[in-house]
C-alpha cells in the first residue's frame, strides 16, 4: 500500500532506539524524510546511518533534550514545517507513590505532557495552513490499564491524552489528526536489558523471563517493534484522515474491554 507520504517531512522524538527508532524506520521506508531526536549523539548517528542505508531517505540528527525549550527549539530549527510529528520520550522509572517528591512529578509532567504539547502547539498552525498534518503521541498501555508502580509515567501521559482528545477535534477539519499509540510489551533494547538484568540476579533463563511476560497476553508473545512502527506509519498516512483522537492499544490483547 502506498501511504501517500513520500517526500513528507517528519520529526520523530526519542528515535535513536526502541519504538521511536522503529517508527522512524517505517516512515522512511514509506518515503518520508526525517529529523530524529534523542539525547545521545552517537546513538542517533548510528540509527541515522542505518535508516539511510535501508531507505535512501534524508535523515537529520538533533541531539538535544526534548524536555527543554532549547532542545525543542533546536529540533524545530532543523524542521520548521513538519508534515508529521511523532512525540515520544522514555518513561520515568517505576516506583512507589510515597517515594516521589514534587520535583519528580514536575520532571515527569514536563517530559511526558508539557514537552509534547509545546511541540504540537509549535507545528499545528503550519499543518493546518498546508491542509495536512499527522501527529502521533506514543504514550503507554497503562493510560488505559493503570498500574500502581507506573503512576509517574501514566499520570502525565493520561493528561496529554485528555488534552489531545479535545484538540484533535479542533484540528480535524484542516486534515490534521492527533492520535495516540499505546504500547504494551515490546521486545526493545530496553526490555532486553531489563530481562538480562533480572535473569542475572535471579538465575532464570531468558526464555523463562519471556514466558512470564507473555503469560497474560492472549497473543502469546511480546510485540515486535517493527509492527509498532508500521502502525505508526499508517496513522501518519494520507489514508488515516478519518481517524481522529483515537488511542490505539498495541498489547496483544492484554487489556480486555469491548471498547478497545
């Protein structure tokens, strides 16, 4: 399927690894030119080289902290008129509500809610004027299925989701969409590192650790970052303009509800 995004310009945040990298690769394979962002330049450059080799598309790297106004400004300077914006950021660590002070909450809210909203605000008028825009927020499956030790992550992301639910309806008449992608368990580098660490401490094998992770997943497996990237690319396509303000859960069926 031709997604109709050849030659479009896309910003993908937190794109050096994991799900952000998968989204960037899928967009480039469908003809988009990229500006990819993360904090570590070496990782970004390695990812950019991989995407260029696989797709032949233009990939510009911007090493910056997207949680700062300066970092966002540097990304937007590299791509002032994007057609596609993929908001993404690494989630805060798990923990107990009693352990998080005000500074921890402010940092989490800034990174997972304020930063993506400021990027949306910066690009949405131009998208509306050009009559095309696709904004995808990568949040978390815990937005729909909260977990006690994920509050620092799911709270700000739920706030982002709520704000964008209303904003998406405002932008839709201009062929600008905002949707969310909510990942469950995916076999990213971060997940692999975590599994190996737990295996080292407990003496369990990698296979045993995976089996525990998929025990309550109807699909019987963890997700492949590739399929997550492909879902993102479709939400960014010319054919997705009637998908407005939705939150697509990619968790293998773990969340059990008639409403998704």
